[in-house]
């Protein structure tokens, strides 16, 4: 017996919100929270749980809006998309259901945000509201961000730096320059994830009238961009250690990430970037970010335990 969730099966719901991609937001949330533990030596479990679920609901709702608007605007079609998990395209799931689910997820995140603001600071409502607005505007509204060359910047800034800082703020009650600098590798990596995604979608995005950064750079320019982003993460991590922001335990813990990142980058370049290689390439870049977050988190935990 199949479980029905908001008028669709649970599997279809999870594909509409692309649950496998939530490691990005949850990883950043974990990194920001543990950086707060590193600097303040204590974190609140109730606030951590509230923040975690609010983050998850906003991210799921944003992806649901993406699924809805990409289908409605003709970006996702059977002619241009090879991803069989696009259930609006291949399984006939109603686009209105995807829209309804997204609105309900945003409403749930809003309720959690109100509780968090009550427990921490009402300033959180302004920042959280801005994040939700950008999440909707990424593919929705009259001027979708996803159709411009600024997608990587917005994704990196909000899913990388802003989410890191919010996770830090709800634990500490402040935002420091050290926390801002500590978030920069996450910013670049999230931007890199979108670069890979847009590189694979370059042909279909161009047909849909998008002007993404990868379309403007072309095939070789995109490959160079990915290499530059990878080198920037390496340079930033080393610099943050020498600035005293990253502890030595964190820098050492990041070594496996650099090795995995180099391996996965070469694998993506060998495959090439097209609609048919999108799923394996997105798997590669997702693993890179997952390993980064795991290494980052373990490094901070070790540093905390070592005192």
C-alpha cells in the first residue's frame, strides 16, 4: 500500500522537493552551529532542533517552487530533460499540488521562525523573510534569479554564508567577522554546485531563454570556472587557518575533503557536462559538499574536545 502525502505518493513528494539535495542546507546549518560551539563552547539543543527543521522546510519549499515554475515555464520537458525523478514531467503529478506543498512548507517554516525569533531576536524575522523571498524569487516572480548570470552568487550567499551566519546567530546572539570569514568556503562550494547544475542544463536553459553564467562562459569557460572555484576553496581554507579563524584540527580534518574534491572534479571533467551526465555529475558535487561538511564538523568537534 502506497503512502499518500498531500495528494501524491511519499516518493513523489520527496522527488518534488528533491530531498537528496537537502544535504546542502543541512550541511551548512551543521557547520554554522558547530562553529558557534567552537567559539562559545555551548549550544542550545532546542534552538538547534528548531533551526534545523526551519532550514529543512525552507529548502524543501524552495525546491518545490523550482519544480513548479520550471515545469510551468517550459524549462523541464521530456524533450530537454533526462532526469526521470522529475515527477511533474514523467509521472503526471499536478503542478498545483507542487505549488500547494511548497506554500505549506514555507508556512511551517514561518511558524518555526516565529518561535525562534521569540527565543532569540525578532531581527531574525527580517533575515528569515528575506531568505524565503529569495527562495521563491529564484524561479518565481516576474524576474526569476535562475534566468540570470547571478544564480551562483545568490545560491552561495544565501545557502552558504547567510544560512551559516543565521545558524551561528541563533546560538550566540551575535554575528562576528570571524563567523563571516569562516563561511566563505561554504559560499564558494554552494556556488560551485550550481555551476555544475547549470553546466549540465546549458542547452535546455538556453532554449528556455535563460542567461545563466555557464551559458555566457561557454563549455571551456565553465570548466575553468569550476577549477577556479575549487582552488579558491583550498586557498580560503589555508588562509583562514593562518588568520587564526580555523583551528589546526579543522585544517587537518579537511585533508580528506581536498582529496575527494580533486578526484570528483576529474571525474566530472571526464564525463563532460550535459543533460545526460547531469545525475552522475550532481552526485559527484553533492558528495564533495557532504564530505566538506563532515570534515568541517568533525574538525570543529575535535578542536572543541581538545580544548
